[in-house]
C-alpha cells in the first residue's frame, strides 16, 4: 500500500484509530507520573480529549480534510481535560488551521501542518517547558519537514516521523531533571506517540479494537452528595406550556429526551397543553428542551437543597411517573433575578462541596485530581449563570488551563479565573471575597491572599521512587508541602504531624485541616490534640470526604 495524499475520510479513520490506541494504553501513560502519588491522570486526560474529537468526526462522510480537521479540533477543544488535554487540543487545532479549505494534502502540506500545530500549542502555554509533549511534537514536526522530499509516501513519512518522536521522548529526561531522577520519560510525549502510532497503523490497514471498558474520564457523580435525609440535591422544576408545534411533538419522544435530565418525572398532555414535573440538576436544559415546541403558561423552579445555590450536575436516572417529593406545585414563581457575582468552584468530596457552597459558591463542578473537568464543563456552567461577574476557582493546577481556555472562549459574559492551584488556596481566598467590592478589587485581594497560604497534602506512594534525593517506599505515606514531597513515613498520623510542624512558623495564625473519606474520627481527634498542645493556635477542622488525599491542610 502506498498513500500519496490524505483526504477527509482517510484522516478521520487515522485519528479514530489513534484515539483508540491511546485509550487502550492510557493506564501505562498514567503510570509515568513523576510523583509516586495515586493521581496520575495524563493518559486519562489525553484520552478523554482525543475521544471527544474522535466522537465528533466518527459519523462524518466528508472528503475535505480541512472540514474534518476543523470538526475534530472543535470536539477536542470542548472535551479538553487537564493541561495535557488542552495542549493536545491546541496541537490539533493548529493542524486544522493549516488545512483550512483543503480537500486533500500531500506530504509537504501535511508536514507543515504538523509544524502549525506545534506553533499553536507553544503559543497556548504561557511558560512552555521543554522536555514535555511540546518538545516531542516540535522535534517530530521538524523531522517531517526535513525529510518529506526524500520519502515516497505517507507510510514512509509516518515511520520516520515516529522514529524521531521516540528519540525525542528518550531525550526528555535530559531536559527535565525531575524525569531523570525518577527514571521516567515524559508522559504527555508518550501519550502523543500512542496517537501517532495509531494513525500510522490505520494508514497501513491495522485497525484497533477498543479494549478499555472505562476511559477514566471525568464524570460528575452525586451518589454520596445528599441531604442528611437522603434526598439528592437538585431543583424541583414544574411548568405548564402550550404546544405550538403539534406536528413535531410526540409525548413518548419528549419523555425519552427529558428523562436523562432527572427523576420524579411526570408528563401530562391534554391536547396542546403540556404539564411537566421533574427533579433535575439542570432546570435550564429541561426548559430549553420544552421551549422548542411552544411557550410557557407558567413555571416554577424550587431549590431542594439550599436557596440561591446551584449545583451543575448531569445525572441520568430512571423514568418515574409518580411524584412524592412533598413540594407544593400549585404556584409559579418569578425567574431568578440577576446577581452581581457568581462563583464556580471545582471541588471533590461531599464535605468540601458543602463547605464551598456555604462560603458562597453558586456552582460546584465535581472534580480535581484524576477528575479534571473539560473546557465544555466550564462553558456549560457559565451558560447557566445569570450574573454580572463570574469567578472560576479551579483549586487544582491541572484544571487551570481548561478554565482559562473556557474563559477565553466565552465572549458575552465577564469571566475571571482565580489562580488557586489547591483546595487550600481556594478555600482561603474565598474568605477574602467581598460582594460589596468591585470585581477588580476582589480579584486583586483574593489573588494576593493566595501567596499567604501554605498547602499541605498527605497521600500514599504507589511505587518505590526518589524525589529531591529522598528515597520513597511504596505504600508509605508522603507529606507534600506546596507541591514538593518533604516527608515520608509508614505511619499516616506521624506523617501529618511532621508535615504540620514543617508548615507552622512564627507568622502562622490559622490552620485548617480537611480530612478525607479514609480518616477515622479517632485519628483526626488525635491530630487536633497534637496541634493544640504543640502550637496552641486556632484550628478549623472540616470533614471534606475527599479521595486520594487523606489530609489537605491550609496554614495562613
């Protein structure tokens, strides 16, 4: 087989195969995580991003490579998760821009499109770091440009392109000392190679079967996020409408469409009058769906958890034809008035979600380590909000780029991203928020306060490793201070006490301990006693219920 040109349909098949190849091997990419903590998610983030793009083009029958590449890039951007996912989406976005208006490309055009992708990816990162996926893709593209005149077809070009990608990946530890110390290559670069290998194999007729049952993608899960009486958070939504498009409306089809939005569903039709009741996390989606067929006679939306608090969740539930919610459905209420401020935060753990809501957050996106929200998740959250100013608090450095990308894509609302890289920073910064101040002053004061917060985290090692000269043993606990492993110990309580001692100095005034779902009361009580006896300072304890990190500690 010899391929001299690639058109839209062939390009579609290449990227779908590349997506499957990455998905089948994403756990291996996750295991290349530099820190030996159980939160390696580069492979999962890249796979989720690539899958979003592949799904966007899967059903296309389009001969134009320019149109397919544009659809792919848009799908990847909306589905981009984590820093690695955003960078990957920018690589393919730059490729798409280089292929605009082209029906098919030759070796030269494709090689320069690879360079276009690299240039856009570099421009998307404020401080590009060499020894990463950026370096691997750049050196690979440079090689493609240098050899395309000397090869006969795309099969040969991809072979040599991949050879350079592998050699570049092997060089990444020489550019990033932390990779060499741990003895791994860059995970993002390795993930990119999986995609390119899948594309090359499709070119040669080798198509992969999707072997992964789960991509490890970010998904919102509200299973444990309930009231004390067991009732899920959500909105009791009821409306009566007059159907104008009777020829288009089918009650059974409407039920199929609205059922995934919630539960306690009741749909009653009397000629052209439709009455609907549903418990949903996204009442706007239900209203938008219904409004396609007519106009509202009246409507009511009642928050079943906290007044004026909205939680962004899409959760599928079974159809129910009875309502026993106990809410009064006899009166409609006016739509919610526009607010001056709204705050969106990314948080994991029932207790932490409730805490951030109590502190004034309007939307909680369930996520964090290993559960990075996509660009689209942020856009959907902002679309639901009616406020003059919207502040997004990522609470995770790997979520920051997705939040900022979403902000840049939203043109009709004033959106700001607070550079909180940890939950401890976000929590502390929220204490400085003042709804009576102007947006510039709020952002400045909250941002300044981030520098005054020390973040401590305790988790366990997933493998033997070395970090900053420190020997780390698998299953030992690690104390992480502002992103650096500073303590290891086989006993968790000892680890957290040593970490707190490392964090507290003469300037420390407040310590907040957020403990996870694996910590029992006896242990946290003992830690609190230790802090009071040793330091005699003010302490706030939150049952965060978070995963992965047994303790998240803030010292101000």
